[in-house]
C-alpha cells in the first residue's frame, strides 16, 4: 500500500527538480496537496500486471491519484499515460483529472483502475526516457496478446522476437522454444513459432532497452498502432468504427481504414445526443463547402466519451500549451465544460530536455536478462528525434479522392454553436499552431554521450551527474579555491603580450607532444604486439613520427627553460637576452624544413593505415578498440595528421609576434625569417593537406553511416553535414543530412551498439532545384528540393541555418552541373533507392529493424558517440567544410578557472580545445581527459555585471539551461579563448569565410 507521504522516497532523484513525473507547468511546483478527509484505498493495475494500492482522500481529484502513480513509478514523461476504469455501464472510460474521484467512481474499493498509454505519438523517438519506452513496449505486448494490434504474420513474428529478446536475452534454441510454449504473446502463436525464432536469432547482442526501441520502431509503422475503435454507423446505417490519432480522426470498416480527416481540415467537432458531428473547413479544390459529417454511436455517453478523447488528442499533439479554462457563464451554461488538462507534447519534450534528472534503476518484471537500466533520458543509446516535433504534414482526405493537406491552415475557427448540439469543440489551426509556427526543437544538452564521455563508453556515464564538469575529479564540492593564488600569480607575470604569445606556444606544444606520444608510444606499442600488422606499415609509422617526436621533445624543453627564465627576476641586460622567443622559433622551423619528408608522409600514413585495415579485419578491430580508449580522445586519423596542423599553428603564432614587435625590436628579424620559412613550407604542403583532411572526414563518416559504400573515394568532397527536419505524413521528423559533390544523403540515428546513422535515401544533385517554401507549407525556415519530378520539403532550426544550407546546396548543384565527379550509387545493394519512405508491413523485417553487425566481431561495430555527426544530431545544427578548415587552425590549450552558475569558488583546470570540443584535465600531465564539452550550439559571451562575478577576464558558455563561467589569467588569453570558441559556436557562411580569407 502506497501513501502520499511515502512517495517522496520512491520518486526522489538527487539534484533534480521537485516536479518528477508531474503534469505541472512551472519547475519547482509540488504535487497537489491531499485534501482532508478519510482515506480510501484505490487499486491500480500497472502495465507489468502488478497491482498497487494507493490510499487517497475520498475528496481528492483524479490528478492526485495520477501523480501518485507517476511518482511511484519515477515516471517523468507521465503525460503520455492515463488511468481508465470500467464504468457502471461496463464501458472503459478515462479518469478525469480535474474532477473528484468520488464523482466518477461510485464504488472505489471495488474498482480496479488500469494505468495504460493514452496518447500514442507517431514517432517512438520522441520518448526520451528508457522507462517510458519500456512502458510503451508493455502496452504493445498487451495489445498484441488481446488482438487489438492487428498486423501481418511477419510483423507479428518480428514484434514477438523483440519482446522475447528483452525478456530472455540472446537466442538459444531450446530455451527460446520452451519459452514460447509456456508464454503466449499472440493468438495462434504456434503457427508462427519458427518465424519468431528465426527473427530472434538475428537480435543477438540487443539489450532490453534496444529491444524496446526496436519493438516500438516496428509497431509505430503498423496501421492499428495505438488505435482504439469506437463503434458507430453512418447515415445509411453501415457499421463503422471511429478512432482518433495524433493527426486526424479516422474511420474504419472492420479493421480497414477507409477515411481520415486531418485536424487542419476540421473546423469543429460536436455531438448531439448519439450523433457525432465533424464539420470540415471549406475547400474549393475538393468541392467541400463547410460539409458536416454525421455518425451515429451507441449512446450519448459513448458519443461524449469519443468527443472527449478527440479534444484531448488534438490539444496534446497540436497545441503549444495547456488550453486555459473557459470563463464561467453568468446566468447559465450550455454543453460540457470539459477541457484538456495537462502538458502538451511540446511541453513534455521541452520539460525533459531542459531539466537534468538523476538516473535511478527500475525493474523489468518479465526480463531475465542481466542489465543496467536507469531512469533517465538515455540519449547516448537512443536517437533523440525528440528534438523534432511530429506536427502533421500531409494526409489523405478520403480514400477515393486524395489530396495533400498542408499543415497550419489560416482559417478562423467558427465560434457559432450548433443550436441542437450538446457540445462543440472548434479546431483551431491558426498561425499560432505548432504545425504552423513551431520548427523542430533542438536537442537538449546531451550529457552522457557527448559531454561526460570522452571516448563514447556508455558504462562510464552510469550514475554520473549530467553536467560535463561534474565528476569525482571536477566537481565543485571540496574544490581547491584558487582565487588568491591566481591573483598573486597574475601580479608576478610579465605584462608584455609577447610573453603570453610565447606561453600559448608552450601550452599548445605540450598538447602536441602528448599527441605525438600517443602515436609513437601507445599506438605503435599496440601494433608491435599484433601479428596482423604489415611490417611496411610499422616502418612507415616509426620513420615518420619518431623523428618528429624527438625534435619536438627537445623544442619543448627549450621552451620551458626560456619561459621559466622569462617569468623570473633579472636585470635589464639579461632580460633582453632571455625575454625573446624568435630565436627558438627560427631554429625549430629550420630543423622542421629538414623534416619536411616526415611531414609529407604523415598524409601517406592515413592512406596506408586505411588500406591495411581494409585488407585485414583483425587490424581494423585493433584500431577500433584503440580508438575507443580514453587516451584517444579524438579520431585516430586526426592524431596522425597533427604534424601538418601544428605547422599552421606555428604560422599563426609567428604572424602575431611579427605584428606585435616593431621592426626595430631584436626579436622581429628572427620571427620574420621563421614566418617566411613556415609559409614556404605550408605552401608546399597545403594542397595535400586539403585532400587528406577531406579524406579523413569521409573515413569518419563511413564509420558513422549504415547502408553506404564507396564513400571515401577520389574526387568525393564533403560540403556540409547536419540536421534538418523532413516534412512527411507524420509531421516534421529529424533527419541527418550529408551533402557531397554530386549527391545528398539523409539518414536517421538508430539504436544500435554502434550508434550509427541509417541512410534512408540519396538524392542526385544534377538537375536539382531549391526554393524557399515557408509560405507554401506554413513551416518556418522550410525549403523544397525538387529532383527527378519529385519533391522533398525540409525545415532548418533557424533562418541562418536555412540560408547556409540553401547556399551550399546551390553551390553543390552548380558543381554537379559542371563536373563529372563521382555520381555512382552510394547505397548498398540491400537498400531500396526509391524516393518514397513508405514501407509495407512485410518490409518491417528488413535491415532497418534489426541490429546491423559486421559478422560476429562486435568490436568492429563499436563507434565513438561524440563524433561531429552525433553532436550535430543532438544539437540540431550543421557544420560545413569551411567550419572544419577553421577548426583546424583554431586550437588552443591552457589553464582556465572554472565556476558553475551557483557555486562560490573557482577551480583550476587544464583545458584543450580541438575538434569543436573542450576537453578538461586536472593538469597538463594527465594521460586522458576527465570530461568533455562539445561547443556546437553553445554561445559564448562576456559575463555581465548582473551575474555578480566581480572578476576580470571572465567569459560565459551558455546552452539552454546550462551555464559555465571560465576565467583567464590575462586579457590576451581572454581574447584568444573567446576567438577560438566563437569559431566553434558560430558556423561560418561561405561569404563570411571568403571575406575573412581575403582580409587575412
């Protein structure tokens, strides 16, 4: 028996708001207080068939009971669920959350309420929490067993195979057969047992959470998913059934859908006694002039009950926020006062992604699998297309006369009441509707996968707090306060900017030498132990990187000695000799010219390693496993190319020194001579660098994508990658787009052990046209791609994103018209290359609904979860080829003081910025970073006076509700950190980058 006083323990999450699983709109609100009165035990049957008893006041409203159930389950996304019970007419009805329970249930002690799914979203990926998906999976399990969810035999077998994978784990024939004999999941299960076992055999390695996701992925495509039929008749007396879905009111004959009426076409819903009325908007193109459709239901109660659920479905999926209550009439009222109560889907998604919740385990009653489940938005495991809103796109108006319905009609809803109706509900589809105005909402802070993790291991983030800078080593509790220490140290530092430029050189040299050590010591050490590595590859790596490592080790020692003397006390004569850096730079650059062969072969190392991995599966496995280690915090190929990147940094540092020193300065001539040598060396290596950088990005994408082949070939160029929302019959759905010269790919992120993107289609750029279409479709920042007499409507998250995509697309189309670059089919032979995305039920058993693995070697499928593509997916943004080029030049290392928004002191950290990401260490001597923070989507600004920082040189990183303050030791480093971080947080347009290059 569960009382309200006990719920705080069951539902508490450390560090989380107090609104867990509660349909309140303001953070910090508490559950409704229990009204006074005697307690009545209420029995609630949960989806796992367990029964709980809740003691509540006999005066309590339905909301009190509902929120007690959500708290008992630790359920955050409770708004998708409801409580239903059998009325005295033996009809299942929903518990009204606003009315007292005693007015709805006449015999509460003898009534069992069922906690079930009430609102079925068309896309399962909007469900952010593992527990929510688990409960939805249990609902699908029940609907299958009861025969409510009808489908083909192939689909039924596939659904059951995912259920038993979740319950008994990996396939073992005897165990699987015995389990199916003992447990009945679908009617006539025996006839499908062999088919179920065949599918089950393909799911080896799926965790229960993955199985839930796959189950919902299949179920969402079924026509009867989430459908609750309400018997009715038309005017001719033909037996029909009515149902309501997220986007329309549906009409069925038996179990076949014969018609649907999209919300944007409906002007008003009303009922009069047993008659249910649908009033349509005028549509001259379909010869509809405010037509009214009439259906006869069994009773007035049945009619009102269906009208209520229609009102709730429309409000939940189509409105921004909970509708306000109607003002009470002065004299008398007509019709029902019923209204939707609770958060809308948009509010649920916003609430979950804007708040961080401590993860708590939950039990899977039917599962025998050993696993680690937690209650949290498992964004590292599941593609969070929750960032999109599934507002409606196009639907069929009738089965005979189909037409595309554009979302967000502007017709004013009629407020005229039918004189004989019991209640009307105007369907408002004006410009304030989410379908008309709301673009896809970008993903909340992706904590486990993209921030607290460096190498993508999910195990490392279990139980960790979501903030990227909170860990046993980096949390604020007990942190050393460094305010006075840093202030004193700052007073003793030289004031000359040349000193800070030299210190930047020292800091970045330390990071660069660590990167070289990763290759020469760690990676080559691993390769030396493996028999599968060709001797030629070992020789190439050692002859390339060991001389570079030796040279930069000596250079770093000289730098440290020079900076140590620079910071010390000395007389003016000695100061002129030691407070300079040009002589060291000139010396090292001249030595690097002698190592130009090693710089050139660093590109060849990338090609050679890839060829060797293609030839040897064992070597590929070794490289993948090494890349997943914590020390390998960025892709391995980036480490291999670091000597070329370092040359660019030397050029930047020398350029700043030459601009700082007057020509008469003793250091100017050395710096100018070194700069000329570096520019000469860079000019010789620049063409090869651009080619290898593009090749390295293609290799990274090739690992991220499922369903493509021959991506990294000569002539292929990556132009832009990022998120757009595709407009379809299910509304706006988040997709990952990859723009190359000659072809555009788009994909979705699947829940696989590899965290990869599954490519849906490829669109040739030859003959493609692009036009803005916001006015046409009513979707903000949308544009249409026309190719081969077919169209694709997509929407960006902002106007600037739309402009960047359209600019790059038009440029790529022009290139495709003029060039004979690679236009071969990139999709693998198993992929359907039709433009349409409609799959039949029999197609559901294909590759898109099963884990895709390369043989039995699971290590091959392991992927980093913090690659650029994954960060773009979660932050709902994009990155261009030019952004990658800018990122190579904008790398920085050094000490920063960190402060959280609500903390008092500052903590000193060693920070490395590269690959659009901040990596955090305790000191520069640490072997691997303790945390990371991808900056795509963040904004960087000065800390304002109103924020009570009261310190100099403080900048603020801000993304939604996540705020971090960082403090630098000088004005120089403040400007440098602001500049490099802005390069990652603000994507450069083609025009701005071209202008910047010309100015440089």
